[in-house]
C-alpha cells in the first residue's frame, strides 16, 4: 500500500542524558562521548553496594550499576498552561515530556493553526516510575505490616495520586498544557513504541482528522526497577560499556529521556513556511510470528523493511544511511543485522554496487537503551546527520564482526 502525501517533520525537541538541547545531543553523538555512570546517590531505593554481585543472573542482584542518567534537569514551565503546584508534585517523566513537547511545538509554525485540530501520540511503556513506586510503598506498607504483624504504622499518603497513571498521564498533560484538542493517545510497543506513535500520527494526518501532530516517546521509569529487570534477563553489559556490533559486545546500558517531533502534511508545511527537517515517505510495521522477548525473529524485521520500501516506492539501493536499533546484546545484534544485509544486498544484485560501504549509526553507546525513547532519539540523530558532517566512529567498538554483528 502506497504511503500517500509525504509527512513533513517541522519541529523537534528532546531531553537526553547529558543533553538539555538537541545541539547538546548532537555534540555527544558527534564526539562519541559516553554519558554512562554509576547510579547517582538517591536514585535507587537501595544502596548499590548492597545489591551488586559479579555473577550475572544472581537473584535480586545486579552485576552492573552503570546507566545513562539525566541529572540536574529542572523544567522551566514558561509557555505551559499547567498549575505550578500540581507540576511540582508530578513525576520527572512528566517534566521531561513537557520540556521536549513544548520545545518541539515552539520550533514549528503553529500560529495559524486551530489547536483543536492538533493531536498527540506518544510511545510510553507502563513501567513503575519513582513516584508510583513511592505511592505503592506508602499505601501497601501499612497493609503488609498489619497483615503480617497484626499492627502497622499509620502514615499519610504524601505522593500525589495522579502519579498512579504511569503510562497515559504524560501525553494527556502535554496536550492540556499546550491547549491541543485533536486527540491524545499513548501506546506500548516496547522498543518500537515511538515508531508506532509516528505511524499512527501520520495516519491521523493523512486521514484529514488533524492538521498537525506531536509524536514521540518518553522513558524515565524507576531506575532500580529497569536495572534489576535487565540484569535478571542478563541483558546488561558485563563490561559496563555498550558496544553494538562489536565482536566483544556483551549487552546494553539503560538510559532515559524524551523526544518529540511536530508533523504536518507536506503541502501544509510549505503553505505555512515551516522549516522542513525531513520527509516521511513510508513506514513499515510488522509483528514477529516466531520470535519472543529474548529471541526476536529476523523474518519480522525483514518484513517491516520491505513494507516501508513498498509504501515509499523506493528501492533499497537509493538509501545512503541506516540507523540501527543496536542493543549491543549478542542476540539482538545477531538478529538485527541479517535482515538489513539481505534487504540491501538483494538490491545490489540487480543494480551496480555502491561505491562505498553504507554508513550505519546508533546512539546507545552514548545515551543508553530507553525502551520507549530509542526511535525518537534516533530520529533526532538522523536529522542532525543531515545537517552536519558524519559523526566519528563510536568509541568502544574495537573489532566489528564475530557472532554479534557484521562481517563485511
């Protein structure tokens, strides 16, 4: 099925580890800087020293305390129609999204638009946040003590109850704060969440139900929860560094952040005089038929690639740059590379070979793996690549190939 009128990206905003602005983010990518560090004091409910254990898979222990954290961030609420007292009681995930969404919206031409016809679509997995974890502790601890010991401490619930809406609240508050009435939705498609959000936003525009859309992803769960979860899956990097497609790749590093783009139909963007950062001409979505959480299927990824090229009416040999998921896990890298190689090698068998290797890029060595954020941050990286020179090789990638990645 053909994609229809191209969709223009006319605004961008983001907050990532070590990067309050997109220019900061670009500098991290261009210089190959690693923003990972041990968990800052107070970020985990437990002392990291008490739960560190060198053996992967040890129950209730982590074998790596490094992650990519957003530190020292404070939201300036200017331009946001939201009660300041309420805002102060909401989880940091809301603050990150409000900052990224407000910046994206401000960078697009929106003064002539009816805000009732602007919507929001967000990728955001329902994982515990710091505030929801505190809320659960405040409510459940007295009940557990009562059930176990016959008496419990009586403590007032201090965390704002709105923080229980860990998935849908941020997008709804972003729409409210910007006065947008074109519909709001939040979805969970794991690491593809913000790509699905982008596709659904494009569908809304092409159907004529809206005149602009904010689409993106946000990730700022309870850091100890995700660190422990990935440790028990044995997906964390044993070396403390994420090195995708390296022969010695040993796993991922957890990150966090928010990324939002503003979308319009191309004809509307040209009419409004927007700066057009890029055009979306095709999106392919698929679902693994034989894969699972720990062992995704290459066939499903190849199917998504082919659907995207069919929708755009493009041939693979016309592509000059590939952005990879690149988790840095042995299984993930081994599964991701073959379908991409097959997709592009099939085109080269029918056409003259490329004069040079096809460039690949990925941001996880710099800012980590955030289950909802990756496609959003990668979109920002791709658009910066168009504007600047190609970034340096990712630090930590010593020897490509082996069982974990490309050999050619």
